[in-house]
């Protein structure tokens, strides 16, 4: 399967809306009207194969400094191909190039975003989202979503975090923990059996 990522246009609005509507329950998505999707179609990034839109995500500005990943959905048959992370990474790069300082998302499954470098934060840490959407929502204060944010700056890569261990010769070795381990040095002239009282920080 060849997958192409591209910026959406008004011509994709119907396919995007259908994708969101078909995955409302499975993806815990907020419903969008056809008119809303058409109005903001240019803010979407889509993935397609054989001319069919199989995934989408919107980069929605909340302020001059904060942008939100919104309506992120991958159609069920296309899942498991890392399409979602690639969409988020592309939106992160776009947000950085446009001068946004923070990328956020509100999600029922924060683990997907945490693996991409986001941090779970209290909702009140994203007041732009609360003012823009939450206060008018019927589920305000009881939606069950997690807020996640990522600080953006030039050179920041939005993507999976490196593994917690390094592989040497087929054996996993945990990374060294600075300021915890100590290197004991043999003291010249110390008699055999005496305790070593000299330690140098690693």
C-alpha cells in the first residue's frame, strides 16, 4: 500500500467529514459539521491511498502562540502503519515553521502523544483551548479527555522517543544515570582489606 501525505483542499471536505463521522465513537472524536470542515479544509493534512482519504488531522490555531492537533483520525483498515504519528509530526513541523510556541491536543488516549514527546498537563494550562471551545461544550469539566502539550522550537523533532536502553552485542544496557553512579578509585598506599574512602563523581 502506497500512502501519500498532502495538504487538504475544499475538494477533500466531504471525504474528511465522512472519515470523522464514521469514526466518532471509536476515536472519541468531537462531531464536526460539513460546513465547519469545508470552512477549515485547508488546515487539514490528509493521508490517501489509491485516491481515497484514509486519515486526517487539523492544525487549528488557538492563539498566536498555541496551535492544536484536532480531528486526528485514521480509518480502521489503515491502522498499524504509523500514519497517525506521521500526521502529528508533519503538523508539528508546520506549526514550528509558522512560529507557534506550543502544540497541544485533547485526547482520551494520551499515550499516543506521550510517545511522540508530549506531556500530560492540567486543562487550565491551555486556557486558549478552554476559552475557544471548552466553555461552550456540553461536556465541559466532565469530558474525560487529557490535555497534552509540546513546546515547539526550531530543531525540535516531533516523533517517537528513543528507547530507554542501548543494545550492545545483543545485550540491553540501561543508559548511565548522571550524578547517581560513583567511580571508586584505588588509593595509592592503601593496605589490602582497608575500606576505600575516596570517591569521584561519575
